[in-house]
C-alpha cells in the first residue's frame, strides 16, 4: 500500500486570517510553536503563507508597525501545495523542487494539513530524509 501525503501530514492546521495583523500571526505561531501559518480568506480557502522569516525580514527589519500591518500585505501569496492523496514521492519531489520546508496539504479546495521536514523525518526512511534536507538546505529558507 502506497503512503500518501495525508498519511504523514499534521492535521488540524490553524490559519491566520487575511485581515489579521502580523503581531497576531506571530503570537499564534508562538502559541502553536510553529514557524509558519497558512493564510485563509473568509471562505477558508488558502490565500498565502506567512513565516517567522517573513515577519522578521519584511516587517521588523523594515521598521513597520506589526500591530497595524496585515498578514496579507507581507506574506507569500504564491503557495506551493500538495494534494492529500498524492504520494510521498510527490511530496518529496515538490519540497525539493520548490525548496520549501513546509507544504500545505489540500483536499479539493480545503486545507486539511501541513507537511514539514519533521513530518518527513518521523515517517520516512533516513536516506530519503537526508536527501531532502540536503537539497533544501543548499538555499536560503523560503518557507
């Protein structure tokens, strides 16, 4: 039986809303102990991603007031996703090619989970994990 993205993902993902401030998103990341949040619109559809790196480099370093700036204005809107029923081979290929450490999992139009490097490390053989980490670590973090 083939292993699918849904088999290794972390479910129960919490979204930042498009109208939330960067400060609110940072507090949510802190409380959840995560480094990124998907951004969802009023229809609960994925609109983008914001990372702790985005907050630091695009807001704090620029001297912006994070209590006023909205997440939608300083997040990555081109989000690489994976289908819930896609194979783990496809997950690895997508993460390597996009050079991302976190991958939203979509079922139709619904966000159903996230796959991180840690999810890959917990669920796949060491040689696959090592190859993934080596590939995405060659470049600056992009999410």
